[in-house]
C-alpha cells in the first residue's frame, strides 16, 4: 500500500498562505497510480492520510469540477479525461521538450540506447519523455508520465546533487525512514553521485539487474530537470560511463545552447 503523500519545504512560491483545500484535492489526484483505475473514499483516505469525511467532500468537488468520475456501481472514482488534457497541454507547451525531444531521438537512434528526460515530483522522478532504442530488450518499458524512485536511480541522484539544500535534507530524512537496514548503502551511493556530478557533470547507477543508466542535471527557467541515457548490458557501470558519458553531456549542452538561442532570457 502506498504511504501518505509527502509535503516538502520550499515548494510554494510567494509569501501568501497555502490553500489547504486545494492542496488536499491535488493530493487525491496524485493518489491515482498505474494499476489503480478505481479508488474509493477509504482507499483515498489511506493513501493520502486524510480523514474519510475530508476525502468525501473533496471527491464530490472534484467530480463537479470534471477531474474525477464516479463509478456508481462500485462506488469508486477514476480520473476524468480532463486530467489527460492537462498533461497534453503541459507536453505540447513545453519549450524544453520542443528542443530536447528531436535531439534525444537522434542520440537514441545513433547509439542504440534509451534516452529520457525527467523532472522531480516530491520524492520521485517523473519521465517527461522516454525514447526507447536499446540494443537489448529490457524488462521495463518506460513511458512518459512514469515514476521512478528518486533515491535509487541515476535520475534522482543527479537531481539530489543540485537540489536546494533544505529540500535535499527533507528528502534524505524520508529516504532513511523507509529504507531501513539498506539505508547506509543507499546514502553512500547518493553521496558518491553528488561527488560525480560536481566532478564529472554526470552520475551513474544500476538499480535494476543488467541495466545501467547515466544522468545529467539540466536547469531551465529556475527548474531542475534531468536527462538520462540507459541500456541493458552486462558490462560494468564504469565501462558504460566511459563509452557514453561524453555523448550525454554533449546532448545536454546542445539543448541548453538551443534554448538560449530560441528563448533568450528577458533583460
């Protein structure tokens, strides 16, 4: 069962108080994950940590707003089509994706690797784009919108290497609480990734059998994204880094240059 959703510091711009009802409503939408098409009020309460009475009020509001649909037979809710339209608006309106996607595809095809672009969402990384072109078939098929653990992946560790310190501290406390006896090894890997990003511009990880990934942070309009390259292989991580880090770093530099040319900063 998924844990209650996480609130992290420094996520709200401005000085005005947060709208708690809006935040809680968004928490309900976040509770829907792949494999959970329908969720009732009790399940939503368990996933979000909210009371059943609060969940009941919020689900009624979200149905009225067109964000949820009620299955009257099973007395449970599913995400409404309007949610997909929001995702489409985000993707089609993204300057970063417009610049990065064709260059990511070119690299994936030329080097026969997988290339992805992700952004942080609380304690996970969310793929904005994933182009699969690996030489060997992997067990995982990654698509846009898919989430991966921040603390275990090259994507997440590259993000943690450059994230604001208050946010990183809060995340590290969360990771420690849920990793138990394995935390010391995970913490060492996160620290090593930070050193690698500072020294070499990228970090590497192999959190699944026979899959190696490299990742490079990318800051655009004060937001942190991460680009990665992965492939299924039995070769050691160090060897893959030697072979592919240069082309991934070059891709990130090219994307940054093109963004600066096409969308120069005001002033």
